[in-house]
């Protein structure tokens, strides 16, 4: 497939692009600066310029994957979705939108599935509406799907890298607000593999959770981060109001979010088989050392 990828230079997007290319697809990267060096073909386009997005989805593009970070402006992101999907209508070509498990909110004792209602925290407040906008295009001949990754680890990046940085600076492991918080986790390379399976095989109108471990205790991740940083000591609790003051309220609240999220649907229906190290092992002994 010839796949237009929005967000191909980011932490996740770069690995998705690599995986797609390695498995035989041709990646076309959307970029605001077409003259920038790239191992992939490029198309000009900007999420703030809907006409440029529509122009990029030419008839030779077999699928579109959007892994770009949302702009933070609901109207801009909605217009971008409309622009990217307009040329796909009536063609049954795939459009894959990347959301995230934070749209589910705190899950409590339950484990959230794809059918669970959304209850987004403020940092992703309007994203469920974007998801609905994407999925509605399935009624107009677009093979539209939504993929919600868990907290991503691997290749020394993502949110776990913050835990390592905090441990190194504080001389001890540190977490925000609550020692009992759990995060649903997925290795970035396993997640990239799921992107390939969803864009190839997932039916129109479907939602998928990219989660390999439903509920990893963040306390264990913090201890692993301390090991990677070469420090020791008891886990320090960072009071939420102090974390909000330094990180900003929306992001601090997200880090304090307790979730259990099920990712078995992708394994059962798409044959996804996560194979990379679990999060604690990766952080303590793998790519974060």
C-alpha cells in the first residue's frame, strides 16, 4: 500500500513509518517543509491548512494514517479530519486516526474495553468528538478506524523517560499524586505492528486499544526508572498541586490517572501478538539505561 502518514517525524510516527516501510508499504510523509531530508517520499501539507491536506490525498494514495499530535484546537482538528477524509469518500480506502486511552478517564475497579463509554480528562477533552467524526465517515465509504494507544514505552522515549529524568534529578524514584496509580502500557514497536494490522485488515467504523499490559503499577515503573538512572531509595510522592504547578494542570492530572484498559480485541480479531519486553523490564534493563 502507498500510505500517507501525518506525523511521520514524531516519537510514535517515526517508528510507525519505519515498520510500514520494513513490511513492504510505501510511506509518503506529510510535511510542512518538503525540502527537509527524508528517507520517504514527501507531500506538502499543514494541519492548519485544510486545502493542503485534501490536495495531499491524491488517487495514488491507498490509505491515510494520522499519528500527528492534536493541535489543541477542536475546530482545527475537526477541519483537518474533514479535509483528509473528503477524497476517500466512496472509495473504501482506509483512514486511521490515532487517539489515546485517556479518553476513557479513570476506570476504577473495572477494565475498559473498546465499547466502554468515554469520560475524557481535560487534556483530551474534545478528542471523543473527533473520534466520532472519524468513525462517521464509515457511512460515506471510508474504511475509518480509531486506534487508542496506551502509555507508550520503548527506544528510551515517551512518558517513561520522564520517570527516569525525575529519578536522576531527585536521587530517588518519584510519581505524581498516588502510589496506587496504574497505567496501561504498550511497547512502541508492538504498537507500530498494530498500526499495520489495523490499516490493512480492520473493518470500517471500528475502535482498537493498543495495549499490551492493561494495568502496570506506576510505582513499579518508578522503581525501574530509578534503576535505569542508577539511583536508589523509597518512592517519593509528588503532591498533585506541586506537580500541576511545574507540569501544568492538564498533564499532571493525566499522569495521576488510574486506568485498566483491555487490548485483547486486537489480539483476538487481528492476530496482534505483542513480543517486545514488558514495560518494567524495558525501563529498568532495556532502552532507558
